[in-house]
C-alpha cells in the first residue's frame, strides 16, 4: 500500500518538476576579464645631434657668446620636438656649447639629468625649483637640472660652471618651463 501511495506522489512531483525548472533562471557562468598591463622601464632618448643650421628658438646667440665668452659663428639645431637641442659653434666644426631640452615623462627627465651629472657631481639648484648637478671634466662643464617632467642640460667647453648655469637659467626662461 505504501508503494501505491508513493507512485502517484512521485508522478505528481515529476509533473511539477519541469514547470518549476522553467521558471528558475539557469545559472550563468560569468567570466571576469582581467587586464594586466606591463609598462617597460623608461629609457633615455638618444643624445640629440645637430641636423640643420638655424637660430635657437629659446636662447639668443648674442647671450650665449657673452655668457660663454666666445664668438658664435654658427648655430645648428637638432630635429627634436617640440624643443630642439641647440648647438653653438666656436669654429666651423667645433661645438662650444650645447643645450639639450627634454619635456615628457618625469622619470626620463630625472634619468637624463642623472646621466649628464651622475652621483658624486656637485649639486645644482638654479633656477629656483630645479634640481640636478654639475660636473667639470677635461673638455669643460656640464650643468643639468630637472623640474617635474622637464630637463635642461648645458654642456660647455668652458671650465666655469657659472657660465653653464647662467645659460641654463636663460634657456629655461626662454622656454617658459
């Protein structure tokens, strides 16, 4: 008798099963997209090279001649954008002064300064808010400073750092950095 009661009950349950199952949403499998970004370590762009004759857009030739103490018969510019490097010549082939400007990634700006005036160089903090260093070597002096995402490096064939510093200050003023 128990079997007789169970069979109709199981039948009734089976009949209800599909209707109940139709009203319950089927579980969905959600895939979560994970985006992994890897950024390569910043690298210092190659040193600028003189490409064409021109006039430095942010530094007057007469100022460079007076500040560096040499006549400037020729100026060449690199192809760097938006600020070309300026090469001021002492003779037709000898560069007396170079001004390199970088604006972009803050880490790269600091790397450029550290490459030009590495640890152990004299500290530089002019103009106000800029930081870096200067170093004298057999061929002259390098004055390199950075602020935020900008770097300015002045390389002079003169030994006095004051000359390179004055030129860096004037370049920064002319660039409005």
